[in-house]
C-alpha cells in the first residue's frame, strides 16, 4: 500500500484485501492505493499516489463522477453504494474499461475530508451473465421453432433455473434434451 504516513498494521490490512481500496483527499487526489487496486487497474501505487482519481475513470464519466463525489461529501451520509443497483466502470492502465461494484465512504480527519472507495472487478460475472442471456435468448428462439406441443416446450423452459446456470450449474435434463434436439433439428434443416 502506498501512503507516506501509514501505520504498518493498517498497511498490512489494506494490502490483504481482495477488493481495491482507494482513498482520495478533498481535491480527489489519490492518497491510499492498495495491492488489489494495483492488480485490478494495472497502475502501481507509486504511479497513483498524488494523481487525480480521474485517471481510473473512463473519460465519459469523469466530470459527473467528480460532481457526484462533491455532492456526496455534503449530504451528511458517511457511506453509500455507488451506482445504486447498476454496475460502474473503471479504466485500466491499458485503456480497457471494466465493470465494477463499488461503495464509497468519507471521514473528516485532521488533514481534511478523506473519501474511500472499495471496488470489486465484476468482469467475469458480467461476462457470465451476458453469456447466460445469450444462451437463454437462443434457447427461447429454438423452443419457439420446435414442433413439440406448446405445453411441453413451456414446461421444459420453466425447468431451466437461470440462477443455477449463473452459479455454474447445468441445464435440467428436460431442458438439455430440448436444447440438444432443437440444435440438431436446426442443423439438419440448414
């Protein structure tokens, strides 16, 4: 962790976190940047300390983010989840954008107001969700074209537990059979 006046115990705690922990001062310059932040964003702590937080944000969000932070500091709230129920986006050193979940808090210290974000890269989950939606849309289209009675197709569609798929589970035997048959029929009809 980089911060010139940090306690070794605090540094150890911050650097053991799996999520990025980044603190900025009242001018939104980075004062704390842990190892997880280095791994997620690609910038070393030495490269980020003293730099504007905007370096870690896609260009299109920079102005609104800075305004949001200033407003948050005046609300009286000390913490909140960023982006409400939606994903926020970060910017890696390589220029690649990535989806993330984040929460923000602030405290007033003897050195002034300090804002801290805890950020989790959700790229893998986001990609998995996108793949599940593509699979569901494809399966839906195949079921609509299938000649089985509508009741049977709907029963098989209902047998697909999307939450199970998202957690790495598999299709139910009924849904798998319908999906395989529909794929085979689609291949034969080409």
